[in-house]
C-alpha cells in the first residue's frame, strides 16, 4: 500500500494549501452560498504561491528552494488570517454553519475520492514515456534544479526554456512542498488536476444553477452532470463503435458503414484526430494519455477564470438592477469613496480589483498555455461589452484588464520570444497569395483545408443540440423567464455558447502559423477547441437543468429536447469506457506511482546514471548525450535529471526557436565528440559547449557506430560506471 501512503502524504500538502487560502477564496466567492468556492481554494493557493516564487525568483530576490516556499506560505497564512478576522462578521446562525460545513466536507471527500481514483487508474501504467512526457518531465526537472528563473532548457544548453512553462512550475512547486520524488509527483499532479477538474466544475455549475433557480436538487443535478461532461465526456464520434470501423487516417461517414455494436473496431484516439490534419482533444483524453502539457495544467485555472467572470458579471448585473430602486439620502451619504471605487455601479465604474484579478488570471493562462490567455482576454472583453456597451466604463475596464495582463505577464514575457510567425488565412484567394504577406496576415499558397460540416457536427453536435434548444427556449420569451436573476444568468450562458461557436469557426478561416506544413491549422483548432469543450460542457449542463425545471410548461419542446439529449449523451458518455481500458488494460493491477520504473528493464544503465547524477550533481552543468528525434527514448538523461544537454529533440527545439538550424548545426559537433579520433578537436568542441559530463549508454552506442570510448579515458575522468559496465559518466 505504498502508493496509498504516498498519495495521502501528497494530499496533506494540498489540503493545507487549500485551508490556508480559504479565507481569500471565501471573500472572492461569497455569492457561492453553500461552499463559498472551497473547491477553488487549492488552485488559488497554488497560483499565488507559484506566481510569488516565480516573480521573486525572476528578479533574483528569493531562490527557488523548499524553505523559500514555506516562508511564502507562512506570509500568505498571516494575510489570510487577517482576512478572516476582517471579514468574518458572524452573520450565519448555527444551523447555516453546520449545513455549509457539511457541504464542504462532502466536496472535500469527492476530491479525495477523485484523486485516489485517478491515481489508481494511472497507477496501472505510470511510465513517464511516450508522446510529450519527456518534454513535460524535463521542464519540471529543470525548474526543480533552478535557483532562479528562467530555468535552463534541458535540450539546448546555454539557453533558457522558450515555452509556456508556468504550469510546469506549479507542478514543481507542489513537488518541492511535498518533498516527494518527481518520478512519483508527475502522476500525482495528473490525478490532482483531474480531482480539481471534478470538484471545481461541480462547484461552478452548482452555484450558477443555484443562483438561477434557487433549487438545491436542480443544482446538484446540474453540478454532477457538468462535472461528468467536462471531465469524462467525449463527443459523438463514439457512434463509430456501432460501425465496421475505418482506417485511422481515412474517416468514412458513419452512415455508410453502420453495423451492430462493434467495440473491437473502435480506436479512441480517432475522436481527437477525426478531421484530417487537425487535432481536437478534450480533458478525458488528456487525463488518459497523461501528457502534462500546458493545456492540461491550465484546466483548474480556466475553471477559476470562468467562475470569476461569472461572479463579476453577476455582481455588476445585480448592482445595476438594484440601482433602479430608489435610495434614501442617508444610504447615499454612507457610501464611502473607497466603496464607490470597489463596488460596481450602473455606469460600470468600480470592481477595479476584480478586473485586475482577471488581468492576473489571463496572464497566468498566457504563461501556461498562450492561446488560453488570448481566449479569456477576448471572452472578458465580450462580457464587458455585454455589461457596459461602448461606454466610458467599458474602456476603463478594458484598458485596466489589458494593462494588468501585461504587467502580471511581464516576468515571463521579458525572457520569452513568441514562436508564432503570423496569422495565416485559410484558403487565401489567388491575388492575396501573390502578395504573400500583409502585416501579421499570411497568405500561403496551397494552405487550404475545409472541414466537412458533418465532421464538425460529429465533434460538436451534442453541444450544439443544447445550444439550439436553449436558443429556441429564449426566443419564446415565456413568462417563466422574466425572473431577473435567471434572465441574467441565461445571458451569460448564451455568451458561452456563442463565443464557443465562434472559436469553432475561427480555424476554418484563420490559423496561427507554426512549423508544421501539412498540419498548419492543427494547433489552432486544438487549443481553441479544448476551451470550447469546457465552456460548452458547463453551458449544456445548465440547459439540461433549465428544461428539467420547465418540463411541464413546455411539454412538446421538452420532449424533443430530452429525446435528442438522451441519444447524444449516451454516445458522449460511453467514450471513457473504450478509452480507459484501451490505454490501461483491465485496471486490475496493483497501482504504482514511480514513472521511471520502465527504464530499469529497458535501459538499466540509464537508471543508474540518472540516479547518480540526481544524487551527486548540483546546479545545472551541461551534459552530453546522444541527440535524438522527437517522441523517441533519446535524451532520457536530460529529461529525467533536468541537466541541460547540448541538443535534444530536434523538431521540438525547431518549434520553440523558429529554425531547424538551431539543432541542425550542432548535430555534427555532437557526432564528432563521440566518433572523432582527433583528441584536440574533441577538446575544442567540449570547451565550446562547456560540457561537464559525457554520457555513454545504449542510445549513444546505437546512434554512434564509430564510438571512440578510449579517448574519453585519456581526456576525461570516469566518475561513474553502471553495475553492468554498459553505462558510464565521464567528467571533463
């Protein structure tokens, strides 16, 4: 039961973090009546702690040590205690306190159960290997070794990471706080994101519905449904489980190959690669394949931003509505200048602290997964327009948001060079192709991909059915929707649907230019669609509750809605029943957490080399290992130690640096170090790249057939040899 004890130790660190930040969370989420936003306290604590450590580490004031994190945590504890004393007015009676406490305890138990559940699932195959895992783990290990920021690039010695690594930094923060090995925390972080996704989605949707309908039963139904849709749901692609199947790269319309239930022909990744040359993933797929990429790290922070946007919107609308009521003179006189600054008015001037907080969150998104920063800046702007129209209030809040976004993102931006080279126009007209470029817009010849409408419907049909029925409901303008609070929330949900649909349409016309010629719009569709899935998952749960609430009053419309909902929801819901067993098997093994165990059987010498370097080498001197291509087992030492190698995965560095030559020009030098018989040349290259340690193992022997090991014995010092003698580390 070692895995269980380690998980509980990890959970204890999370629990303490959330408990410390609950007073601040409660202040922000005071309109969340039952739980005061408690499920968000862990994410808020992690954000503030990580950002503080990151900023102070960037300006070289506070090193990134465990002691530094504990010091910061104690400061935040003092701040939160003061907040608790300042705002704890004791307005609740004993019965209300008991009810709220019980609700929060249940939510915490759900978090623990979700954490243990995904640790158990992931524990069936915990290997940090395959897809993007070397990259994500390498970032975390480089950050863990760093004293200050930005951290070195483990695959390009001498340079810092030029990627969106703040999410990886939050993982490193939790690793340092808990004191658990990163080989285990990689998988614990994934389970934590899953558990936060479950509880935060529930809390957000529960409270949205509670504010709209004042019904505990409906709120529970909506919260549970939203939590399932966002974290377990797939798309309508699961209908292919009832077909003869199709070749992975050549989708066939499902109605042409319908058959009986045929799960053996269903391959779950096809749901995320359905439209040719594109990517359209969603959370459950991410949880299963276990790549700790930025879009996965950002899930709890995205749910936090959506919640803050909802609360901001609700406060402004409620204040605007209340100001239509007459006030007596004594009430007006009692309003202080400070309160007029902080509290929204019908003119929209106020709530500055909320807007600044939104600016902070959008900066966090940008540093974690750049597309998300732009997406939620855009969504915030639309909410501002809905609230304030094109008034002075809109422009004040908009520029406050942009300035806050810029300032909070500055510690990251000053050391980061964006690798997008422009905005491409899909299927550009011939006369524009001849122009080639106009400002940021690119008109690239041959770049024309159009998504068939039926394919788009397979991906988004479930959500669009909810959107269509919701729109019909709103157009009817029945008496039941005249309630101010419900009408207000209906508008917010409508914005989520419309905005999400816009994000789906954008890749049909525009894409962010990167290095992939055939998949030129894949990343754009991927990053936009990921957020669409989360937003429309929340909105669809709200629509379900809406129709359940008004079922008797709109009988025909409701019957039609539930007919389509049940059929489409069935397809969405069965996706994880294919995906989880496909990746993890029967889920009947004893769970394991150590993601490095696979190396012991595949490359035993690297296990010993990695352990030696992690134990005996401090700071981040440059190492040399065989340079390899992306998605291979090459560069495992740099990924598993965080020590920068001269050059790592070629295509990844090409993407991050904007040029294939960055690694391409170095490859011959690496080969010469391993294969050249010229000792002077070897010394010259070693000095050029400031190499401290040279690694010899099976990857090096496989790649460099003319390996000259004897020269290292002459010019270097053997500091480690594996038990089999197959792996060696030479110090220069």
